C-alpha cells in the first residue's frame, strides 16, 4: 500500500512526464499564445504596457502593441505594422510564429537596439492578440482602430512624433494613417503596399485565373478603405517625408498601383519619393527589411531635407531584400 509520501512522489513524477522537462503546469501570461480573430471585450483587454482600448466611429477594439526603448517623452518613436497574415487565421495560435508577448517584445527589443530608437509594433485587428476580424482587413474599421490606438499610445507615453513603417498590408495601413489626417508623422515608409484596391483585386483574379468579382476586394468584401481614394485627407507638412518603395516585378501588389499612389500624393504637393528595389522571386514582394532600414535612416538622419533624401537613397539601394 502506498504511503502519502509515495503517492505524492508518484504524482509529481507523472506530472513531469506529462508536461515534459522544463515546462510548468501553467504558462506565464507573456508566454501564452495570443488570440486571433477574437471579439472585443474590454474586461479581457490588458490595458497597460501591451494594450490599449480604442474607441472609434462605429466600433471599439483592444489593440495589442509590443514596445522597446525609452518611450517616456520620446521625441520620436518608430511604429511598425505587419503585413497580412491571411494564412495564419485558422491555425492553432500555439503554432503561429512569435505569437506571444515575450516573443514579440524580444523582436522589437532587437530592432530598438539595432536602430537606437524606441520601437513599437502595433498589431492589426484580428492578429497577435488584437481583437477584430482579420478576414475584414482593409475595411475602414481596421484603420480607424489603428489610428485611435496611435493616439492612445502617444498620449500614454507623451511621444512627440512617429516614424511609420509597414510592409504590404502594413504599408496600406501606414497610407491610411496619412489619409486620416495625422499631424504627428515625421516619416512614412511604405514597402510593397496595396492601393487601387478594387482594380488590384480584379488584376490579381485575372492573373491567377479566378473569375471576375467587380466591386469586391481580394477579401471578398465590398467598400474597402482605399488610401488612394482618400489622399486629399493627407495634411500639409513640409517636414514629413513619405517613401514608397516597391519592386517593378511585384506579383502581389503591382508596382503600377504603388506608383499611382505616390503620384497622387506628389500631385497634392507633399514630399514623397518613389523608389524601386528588387525583391526575391517568385513573388518579388518581400521588402520588410528594406523598409525598416529606410525608416531608421529617416529617423536618425534628418539634419537637412536634401541630405536625408540622399542618404535614404543610398540606404535603400544598398539593402538586401527580406
């Protein structure tokens, strides 16, 4: 007959065998998988160092963010938006890469150390713990939620201005922030962004052999928020630089639409540079690292307008794609 001590030792042994070496019965909050496509619930929103509760026209959301560097009263901070993560929506959150607070904070800590400035990664609705529906990306609600999140973050830390950077769908988000009339953007770097959304959707359907669906974005939804249709909302700011960077061979966000956006912004008197950069085959689309380097250069080398643009051209030209 087992003694109480023997039963306790046996229970501990079984627990170790079940959990495996080096694991505890419960993960710490920063190591738990972040939720995807979750409804907005203020009671479950961990408002503080990793989340803000946003209120905007037509909705509310819990927007997660991951930050590193000295944010308090920072004169300038980099804001990063990821691109679309469509293929991850239906995955088990535990299998999604870097899908924990700890992993995302480690990533931005590396960027902050690399670039020597505060970095804040803001998770788009429906991804990496932010409430919302990522199937509904590029609808107005997504961009209104992100816009309000930037307001909340800026007020919380008393940040002066932002350098915004995004790749693909993240670049579209950056463009939307511009068109929503923000006045706190020092630089905006947009790599491989999507614009002319309905025309692009039809172009991609034809390219890939799918039937035409006029009036529908690639999400299948009508009425996307297309930054190209809202460039009149960009406020005048002589100190702000907008960089639109893409590959002429891009098969996901055709370069001609990126050029159309840059031309429309330039025609309204804003300071914008359109820059071509090769991207890896077969999609010729991935330029995230190029954008990050350009954003860091824009943030740290703003002595004069001409010097900044010349150095940015050198930086982008010398960057490898990733």
